[in-house]
C-alpha cells in the first residue's frame, strides 16, 4: 500500500497539482477529499503539498460516507472545508459552482476555470 500511495502522490505533485495551479482564473476553491484510511504521513504530505495553493483545502472523510460528502450541495462542501462565505448579492452575482473529480494523474487545461 505504501508504494501505491507514494506513486499516486508523485503523480499528484507532477500532473494534477500543477494543472490546477496553472489555471488562468484562480477564483475557485479546490476541495481535495481523502478517506480516513490514508496513512497520517501521506495525509500530512498531501496537506503540505496542497498548501502551495491558497484556494486548496484537504478534507478527510469516512470511507463509508465519502460519496455523500462529495455529492453534497456546494454550500455544505464549502462549509466542511472551512471555505464558505455568504454570497454578496452585489458582487457575487456571477458566482458559479463547478464540481469535478480529478485523479492524481488527471490534468485540467489552463483555462478550465476561466469565467
């Protein structure tokens, strides 16, 4: 298991994270869900790695309720990640909520989040 986690972390650092960091529009929150079985050392490394992006949040969930967590309404997900703020009717008129599932070896084109 340790070798698999290490390989996935290497993919995350070299493919997935750089593609999210390169987004031309950074007005989004990236919630990275991990289940509770991820070893503490790996979890801490992921948190440290993701901290290079101010809009990223790593959220641990129970394995049996993971689907409920990432399929929950956006406001609930943002609250769980500690990133919720009440919309400002005047300045948040174009606020959008987008959800994707990215694996460690997935990358986004740089203008995916451009609004």
